[in-house]
C-alpha cells in the first residue's frame, strides 16, 4: 500500500485533511467515501521522508485500545462507533491513521480481525487470532479484557527490565569515562615523573604504561571496535539461522541472566497459551503461534517438536516432558490441567509463579550488580594507583638508604 496526503470535504461543506494508506487513487476515494468525505486533492507521501517519522504504536496505545473497546463492547456500542471514538481519543498520529483505515475496512464489510490483520506492524498474529476467536465465539469483550491485562503485564515487565539495566549502564559509563580520563590525561603525566627517576619499573607499571599508550595512540580503535563487533554480530545473527540458534542457546546458558531469561520466556509462553486456549483456539494452532512469540529459536524448536508429538497422538504433558527443555514445574502443571480439564488455569498459575520469581530474581541481581560494579571500579583505581605510586615509594626508600 502507498501512503497519501489528502484534502477532502464532508457533507456539511467543512474541509478535512489527513493521511491514509490506499492501493491507488480509486481505493483512496472509496475509503474516504466510507468515512463520509469527498476527495478534493491528494499526493503520495515520500517514503524516504516518512521513514524518519515516528510510525510506531506503543504497548500503552494497544492497552488503551483494548480497554476502551472492551468497555464499549460490553456496553453494547457497535464496533464501528467504538473505532470512531478511539480515533478522537488517541494522541498518537500514526495510530490514529491506522484506526481510520481499520474503520474504513470494517465499514466496507470486513471483520474486525481481518481489518487488524492488514496492519501486521501494529497487530501481531496472536492479537489477530484472539480477536478472530472472540468474534466466532461471541466473547469479544472478554478477549479485549484479557488482551488488555496481558499487554499491561508485558509493559510492566519491560519497564522493570529497563529500570534494572539503567543503574548498571550508568555505572558502567562512569567507570569507562573515569578509566579513559586516567589513561589519557593522568597516567602519561605520572609516567614522565616515574621515568625521570631512572629506576627499573615493576611489571604492573609496565602494563599500565602499555595500556595508557594504547589509549592515547589508538583511542579510535577502542571507540570503533565494539561498535563494529556489535554490528557484525547483529548482522550475522539475523542472516544465519544457525547463528541465531547458537546465539539464543548461549543466552539461555549465561550464569545469571540465562536463568532469568528462561523464566521470562516460560511466563510469556504460559500466559499467551492460556489466553488462546481460554478463547477457544485449538491446542496445536496455539502452540504454532507461540513459536513466533517466545523470541528464542531454541524454545521455538522445542515447541515445534512438542507440536509434532501431540499431533502424533501423545498427550501434551508427555510431549513437553519428552522435549527435555521445559522445567518440571511447567510439565507438572500442564499434566494437572489436562487431568482436571482446566488447562488455562494451570497455565496462568505457571505464569503467576514465574512472574513472581522473575521479580525476585531481578531484585537480587540488582543488589548483586551494585556492589560488584563498585568493587570493579575500586580494583581498577587501586591497580592504577599502585602501579603509579609503587615506583615513587621505592625511589623514596632508595633515597633513605
């Protein structure tokens, strides 16, 4: 689809202007007619210019979208009127444009889920599948309520992760700035004084001088090498499925963060799987959708193997146990859910347990990171001071003799 800037007029003669996605001029005119507007002029938006625009819908925008539609649907307000109200209430210009397009498509005869599916950059496959299931079962209000709660949980988890990383990142930057200053400005001046003493330098002082010279002469390498390595790693991981698999495997095996990441993935899987199962989406279809949302190729491959075993006739709990990657808690709760007929409740219990465990683990890790970074900074400063002051102290000792 192309993006058009348009000017139009409504039935009362008032002028309106805006932006809309359409296939061509005829499609644009049809979409505007559905909104009660007559097209006057239009022009296609420059793609290179729009690439720098904030064409992004946040989790909070989606939370408000689900919450308001749940309230309006429960009150018996038609979907089309609800979408019209949402267009006026949202403060995100791009999301407003998306809602205008969805309204036009629904008015043209599409189901809401079909209209949402035309905007995959905003509404992912899970979102669309759940809305579709809600339309088929007549539980659209319940689906929007569950989606709102799930998106809130996801947003809170993301915010908590950012808070966790903010302090270590700040301390790391401070440490790097301090070390760079010492190596480039302070140490060379001290080295001049040490060399003037004319004595044999200890090994640690020689190492410090070597590092200082490297910082002074090759500062551009220290600045660009990490960026080049990160860009290379990202490109390699994105271009090679084997590299992505190995990278995801390494992330799960890291000493502290690997365990936390695994719990976050399990919580996300359990929550979304329970939501889809509760809405009426078949188990096999729900597992295939979950492969795309876990965000880890190792876990996705395990889900694919479990899907194959379930499709062959094995029970869900046996299939997840045979895969050998899912914790015993997940397998046990799935088995309880199968036996009791309340699989969705068992899965939500898994999500609740891992949510709480992740929160506690993150708090513990934050308490560990703070003193650890302080100790690292202290050791670096101690090494520099000992390497600089050691020869000075030795020279004073020789003077006494």
